[in-house]
C-alpha cells in the first residue's frame, strides 16, 4: 500500500514496518525467506524441548498417555466408545488417542503421541507467523513469544492432550478475525468436540454481528418510543442479512457438532451423556483458587474449614467438606455471572465510539482484532479461574493467545484508509469538526502531534503485551514447580505447596488484567487532536508566564 503524499512524514516514523519493494510499496512477500529461517530455528528449539528435554531431563509420570493408549487401543480393537467402554472426553479426542496407538505398544505410543503434539505446536507457530505478517508486527516477536511460551509449559505439554484443542482454538480465532468466519466456526466446533471449554467462545463469535443489526435495533427502539413513525426498510434488510450470516456461522458450528456426536447418541445415549455428568459431579479440584484459599484458611486454624478432606476420584484430587461442597456448587453459577459481565463489556466496547458500519469493517481494524482475541482469552482464563476444576494441564490452553497480544494500532489502516484523497495533513488526521476547533493549527504541529500519538499508542500496547507474555511464562514455571515437584506435599495440604498454587493463580489473574488493558482501543485522530489542544494550552501558559515575568522586571 502506497502512502499518500500528505502522509510522507510518517514513513520514517512508523516502527515495525514491512520491507518495501522496488516501487516503494509495502511488500509482504519480500520477508518470506527470513520468516522461513525463523520458523525453522524456532521449530528446532521446540523439537529439542519436546523430544529431549521433556523426555530425558525433566520427564514426569506417563499416567495420562497410558490412559490415552488404553482408549486408542480399545478403538483399534473394534470397541465402540461410550458404549463398550467409558470415555470421559468428547468424540474428537479419539482421533488424537487412536492415531498414535497403531504402534500397539506403550513405548512407541509415547513417541508417536509426542510427535503429534509437536506437529500441533508447529501449526501454532505457523499461525503466529501469519499474525506477524498480517498485522505488520515482526514475526521474530510473534513466533519467538509463542516458542518461548511453548517451551515454558514444561513436560505436561507432551503428557496431556490439551495442546490439540488449544491450537485448534487458536486457528478458529485467527480464521474469524481474518474474515474466514465459516472456517472459524468450523474450527471452534472441532475444538469443542476435542475438549468442551471452547463452547463458551460461541457468544464471542456471535456478538460482532450486532454491529450489522445496530441500525435496525435503533429503528425499533425509536419506533417504540414514538420518535419515529416506522422502521426503515433498508435497516430491516441489513438486519435480515446479518441474521442470515450469523445463522450460517452458528449452523456450521452446530451441524459439525451434531455430525460427530449423533452416531454415539443413537448407539447409546446414556453412555454418551455419562461423560458430561462425570464432569458435572466432580468436586472442588485442589488447584483451583477456591481450594487454595480454603486450604490456607484450614492450615491457619479457621474452625469452619477444619473438616476439609481430600478424596482422589474422577482421576484427580478433590476437596470435600461443608465449605468446599458449597463452593463447588456455587462455582459454576459464579463463572456464568463472570461470563455475562465479559459479554456485556464486550458489547459495550463494540458499540462505544464505533464508526464502522459493518462487522467486517470492524474486524478490519487491527485494534478490534486484538480485542476479539483478548476477550476470547478472558473467557478461557475464567473457565479455569472461576470454575471448580483446574488441572495443571489447563495452562496449555493459554499459550496460543500470546501472539495475538502483540497486534497493535496500525496508522496506515487507521489514517490512510479512512481519509484517502484528503488534500492536507490536517484534514487527513482530523475530521473537519475537530479541525475547526483548533485555531491557528499548522501542518507541522499536526504532524508532530500525530507522530507523538502513534508512538505512544504503540508503546502502551507493546508494554502490556510484554507483561501479558512475561506473566504467562512465570505462571508456567510456577506450574512446573507445583507438578510434579510439589504435588505430593500439596495432596497433604502442606502450606508452602498450597501457597505456591495460590501465587500461580494470582499471576494468572494478573495476566487477565493485562488482557483487559489490551482490550482498550485508541482513536489516533481524536487523541492527536487532544494532544494538539494540550500543547496549545501549554504554549499559552508559557507565553503568559513570560509576559508576566517581563512586566515584573
């Protein structure tokens, strides 16, 4: 994309820009070789951790993939899942359990399972490269942050299957924000069929369609309030079009789920739904933030918590007692209330100061794509933090969101696209109604304010993205210290181990706060105009002080 002549002053000021072709236009293809080299380097680093470090140096119990091997072997024997044997996971998970089981013995299964994990890690690395190239962020940053996050997860990466739904969810989010919405819906359904937690992202995928419905909804409200006499047919047509698009996306999501679950429901409905009741009936998991608080209170002598005990059931350690039982029952309603707040704030972000006429135009703004990804992250995070179950492996769900945090404000899109063809820098940077309120404005002053505003916006976004990334790495290190090193003391309610779990959960909440900050959007033109007015006021104050000083002398 070429810069208009009036914006040439920005060319040398915009950081992280793509290489340019001989014609001077931004050329995404010119960095392919460099990105390929980076991809190979980070692939090798991840391979070292997956196949050597996690297998030889920091190896942990293979209990989980022994269970996966059992499930896969049962399928290869011709047994029907949910009917001939109990399966605690959704149907799509069988693909990842069965494919490595063709080797028929456990040792080869472990290697094949690790290789499948590695393939999915590379898929996420490739998506990270796509994020960098699409949003004009250095791919060394997006791929590097992703690779470090993968390596920081620790040996649980290859001992649990959580990487599969996590990377599929990453693909769903990326497909959606790059305007491949039906693909995004399909991948989201595939993620839900692998592990249930992404189902709560469906409202996040639906809410942007409200932008297309906004004119009709406004007309309906005005009609009911008596302000207008009727509904504009054009608004009604837009509403129906948006409804069809939203319906088509959700239909892909629902039909995909039905296709893969209906055969099992027909064969044995009770057996199929047993895996849902299995998770509903679980107690309060020992790694939840609720459990940490209860155990700390118990260890410090609070009488009401003295009856808290641990029982190993449903494949995990759970707490039981008067308070623990109440908290376990209340956790899901609390989680749903938090989700309602997140959805409501998401709608508010979409409609507040939104100048985009359609949802596709809204998603064309990089800031809004980051908002979409961060809201999705918050939904996943609070499934872990507010729910009654939090296994150590759940932290794997979060690393695919790391590259999305580095999506930043793009001045080329926000300024050039909206104001192409303007005749002066002032008219490009500011709407006429703002410009008219800036007496004596000069082109040079406007350029300086615009440049300062852009750099400040970049700096703030980058700073919180780094915090988001760094806190995740720290949380992973703490999780590794918890499992396996301090898990036995945790099962015995040792205070230091309980405190370690509590600190890890607090760090994850800090990560959530960073994500909330990254949901903020910046109108560069308005901010630049505000900065210009502030500078005018500062200059006027300085001039007044100079005049007062001369009069006093």
